[in-house]
C-alpha cells in the first residue's frame, strides 16, 4: 500500500516467496487504483539469464514486457553486454517512451550507463503517473518553499537532463504562484529579478544566468532554490548553500565532488 501511495519501498523476501508476482501485478494494480491506462515497472537485475527468462514468461502471460537490450538492438544501438539473444517481438523506443510497456527488464550497467536517459525519462507518459514518478520525492522542496518563503534553506538541485529541470521548475511555479516572488506585483513584471527559485542550464538566457550567479554569491539573497545542470557553478564561489540534492547519480566521482562542493 505504501508503494501505491507513491512512497519508496524496500522489500526483502526469500526465494520462492513471490517477488516476481509482486512486480508483475504492480502496473495493473496501479492503473486500476489511479484510473490511468499507463504504468510501467522497471526491473533491474544483474542476472541476464534470469531476466530474459522472466521477460519471456511475462510475454507468455500477455503482458507488454520487454528486455531493454532487445529494443536497443532493434534500433542498431550497440549494447554494453555481449552475446545476448533477442527475446520475442521487442517494442520500439517510442512505445517505451509513451509508457506502453508494463514491464521493462534491464541490468544495473544499462540503467546507470548509456540507457539511463530512456529508463528514467518516459517523457510522454500520462501526467499523473509522470508527476508521481518524477516529483513526489521532491515534494518536501515545495513544502519548504510554501512554509518558509525567503527563509527557505538555500539549496541546489542537480539534474542530469534539461527536461527534468524544466519539469520541476514548472511544478514549483504552478504550485507557488505569487508566493514564488518577493514583493509580488500583480500589475507589473515578475521574473528572475524577484523570483525565489530559478533554473540554470545551457539554454538559459545569459541575462538570467548572470542574475542567478550574482544572487548565489550573496548569502543573504532572496534566491533560495536553484534547479541546475552540471554546468552551474564552475569556478563560482557560491555562498550560504545548506543543501545539495543529486537527482540521480553523477556521471563520475569528480563530477559528484564538484556538485557536493557547492555547499557551504
């Protein structure tokens, strides 16, 4: 029930207790309870032979199940593992991105490597499910902003993709509304110059980037939450940052240290 409410769950169970059944029925239960026609469960396992067998079993039961390697092979993308045989009639990338699969089987190497974008995005899935997947565990950020305003502890949230940055930015803007701004002017201009949060990535306007950098050099600035890509803060002496959030693992240890070093 905790999973169905959108919470993270760690489930430890012995062999033969029905772990496979748990993730096989999960998408169908979710769709029923949340009145949606799309729900995807991603199964990550280092045991290739076992994963391929489970995928085949799920397909035999009529489930829309794929082994991620098969999809990439069909698209002529060179995979990271060797000597694997494709399973039955794999779906294409577009179908996965549209949330058509019930189950996606993959390996730790794939989900943390070149296929991470596909597995973590599922960009065009139905909004209620997409928001639950991508935003629920960041709901405390919104809660802090709502409750504390400009007294919100200053934080930087590092993302791996621009689309993720834009999604959280839009989520904050939609929910905070006029509370997102210092000295909100109902009849005038409200923008990065009086907004409590902002986003920074390669496509951000230079004037906005400059405004953000100036704000984060000043520890007493009204700018409290920044959602950024790894391009932010290179060589910038940011001040007063109390929280660093990594949305997904960094590409390497050096990048992780660079991001973490923005605190202080």
